[in-house]
C-alpha cells in the first residue's frame, strides 16, 4: 500500500494523465485523518467543493484497514463516492470491499403509500 505522499505525488505535480491536481491542503487533510484514525479520535475537516476532500478521507481509511461507515448528506454525494471515487481508488489500489446502502427514508412502504 503506498504512503499518502507516494499516492498523491503524481497528482500534486500535475503529471498524472487524468489531469487531477491535488493541493498541499488535501495532503495535509489526509495526514490529519490518518493521525486521527491512529489515535482513535474524532476529527472535523472542512473545505470547499472540488478540493479533494473525498480522497483526503478515503485514502487514510483504506490504508488503515478498518471497517468504516461513511454517511453522506445527499444522494448525489453518495453516488459520487460509489460510482466515481471508489472505482478511481480501486484502479490505483486494487479491489476494495464496499457496500452501497440507502436509508429507509428512500424506500416506499405501505404506510407511506397510503398516507
């Protein structure tokens, strides 16, 4: 498994064919997530749209080997994680065990149908 720096290096320098560029902020966030996982403590990371937050938390989680639950605030982000970000990481890290689940509020039950 590559270190955070090994993984992010080709994107940080802009040499990767995907055109993806990773900022030093993304790497710093990933380091903070990795340290929080090692120390078994909570961490809040805030950053704007399109700044690489997803990679900043997914890569340390994958490197940790721990089983985690990632809950998103929107279906759009949930779909981005499962259909875009996870396949991207699998392409570079190998097969990952993931599960795509939707909350019960997204299913129709008889009571909701007749209310």
